[in-house]
């Protein structure tokens, strides 16, 4: 099949009229290069979604387009429920681009926010952000698992994981015992509820990283 165009929603339009939204990517950060006329193979498509777009992976010239965009700094990674994506590969591509300050990573507005500085994370309220910091405490309740980066929960940055999703995190190696004291990078939508909060439903949205990693 052939890519005929891209649209304002960041969807790729195929020659047969179908629209494709690439899985694993943050649409707001997506910077699609000219792709009209390129041959493509659609993999693992689901949908259509409420916008009429299929969700899946596109391979162009034998390369995963999402991974290629991440490697060039043209998109951030954003795990979502139901997406079938190789997040290990995508995160690695994004990290390399960020270190090299390629594409959007040359813009300070996309910098990883310090999770120990509530004011730095609060600047991204109602938007998608990537934060990094050392976990001071993990609290497990009947409804929510709380990951705290500060001592004052009403002011500091917190990650909130629905308790019903917690077994998936534990199965991926992100238990409370492992997370507490670890330096992590996390991503999601920032809201202000007793300080900056990010609700996370996908284990891939949390990475254990080196303290020197941005």
C-alpha cells in the first residue's frame, strides 16, 4: 500500500482512504516528515477509533515508522491501553534522540521535568509530560497505588496507579519494594490534585533509569 497524505490530526492517510494513527506515540508532539508516495505495510491494526482512524504500526522501507520518528526526535513515546508496541525499542530510540538533542529535544519546553520540583512539573498541567526523580515512598491502598517523589503529598509530585492495574506493574518487575528508593522516569498527563499528579495505567510508562539520565 502507499501513503498518500497526512492530516491535521497527525494521521497517515493511505491510498485506499484509510487513516492510521501510529501506536505508542504522543500525538501532540508528533512531527511527521513528508511521506506522500512512500510504500508502507500496516501491522497489528485495530479500530477504527472514534475519529475513524485505525491504530497500528506502519513499516516504511522495512523500518518501523514510529521507532524511526522517535530516533529522529520527531515524537515522544506515550504508552496507551490496547496499544501493541515494542516499548523497549521505542524508549531506547527516544532516549538516544533526547541525549543528542535531536528534533523536539532541542526545545527546552520538552525537557524532562524534575519530579522533586513540583513547580517544574506543574508547568505542564493538563498536558503530557515526562518527569524523572527518586521515589521516596510507595503506598498501596484498595483503590490506588501512590508513588511519591516528596514528603508532603499535598504539595509534591505523585504518580497514581489504579489498584486494579497494579498486578500488571508487579508482573513487569515494578513492585513497591523495587520502586521505593529507585530513580525512575515516568510519563503521562499532569493534573493538579493536592500537588502535581500523573495517573498511569501502563507499566511501560515507568522506567528505572540512572540518576544522571535526563
